[in-house]
C-alpha cells in the first residue's frame, strides 16, 4: 500500500531558528516528491518538486532533500519567520503523469516570537 | 497572479441531499483535480480530469460522485446523496499539461467546507 509518513507531527520553534522536517515513503512506482505548505483553512501551496534524479532543491529559505534509495526526504527551513507557521505536507506522485498523489499527514509547525 | 477559486466556501446540507461544489481552474490549465480532507486527517486524492473525461480516480470516488466541466470554465464535483462521512474540506486543483515526468505544479483552491447534518 502506498504510504507517506512524516515526523514530527508537530514542532514549536523560536523565530529565527532553523528546523528540519522528515518524510518517509513507500510508494511504487515513484515519480516525484513534493513539499507543500498549508495554512489553516487554506489549500496547499507547492514549495518544491523533486524527481528521482534530484537529491536537493531550494526555494528561498526552504531546502528539500531526497534520498531515493532509502525513500526519505527532508525539508529544511532556515531562519524561520512567524509566517512559516503552517502544516508542511510531503506528497509523493506514483504515476508518470503526476496525477496520482499520496499525501503525508503533515508536520504542524508553530514559530513563536 | 492567477489562482484557482472555489464556491461556496462553506456548504451545509442534510444527509441524503445532493450537493454541487464549484471550481474555476486557472484559465490556461488543462488538468483538473478534486481532493478531500476530513478534519484532522490527510488530504486524499479523489479524481483527475483531462480532455473532458476522468483520467484517474481513487477508491473513494464511487458512484455517488461525479465531475464535469459544463461550460469550459467551471469544474464541478457532484455528490448525489450525501452521507455524514462526506463532511470534509474539498479542494480543487489544476495544472498545465506537462510533458513526461509529471512535475508540473498543481495549484490548489482555498477549498469548500462541506458539512452534512
């Protein structure tokens, strides 16, 4: 069964600090892995997309890594801001058209002043 | 910046009633999707739609669900006879047609919160 597991479930950090969120997946066949940010009551917003051959991708203060051998990904947030408070969802695509997505449960990040 | 819009933002209905959730995808996008997120749970894929037909659907998308693009701009999800367990946030998404690899970004709407009483 295709599954995406994330840890931790929730995280509280102080503004300005860095943090790393983890994602493990068992999805076959693997097409690509995405990280989304979801504010409360809103739709997910794409942060990064990585294919099998990519092992790191950055988008501003967000850096995602992918180890396709161990089926693990991480999202590193640098110099956190209050606006980073949201759920961060790891999503794996398991068909070539990128249409079949399996979502993780998300990590709820709270950044405190 | 273009965005996906959804109406209504909140729909309350009685069990057994039909509901139609509406979405206006980004105008030059060709792939359309519906997802649902039960409160406190993961986002779940329901269906993808391309070239006026369903391209993939999940086990959740059974006979009580249907989708259509009636007028070239709106993309709708119909639930024929709602059940209590259909209460969830329903997200519409769209993307441009990408070549192989499927790495094109899906853009999500703000969601419709459906409450079935």
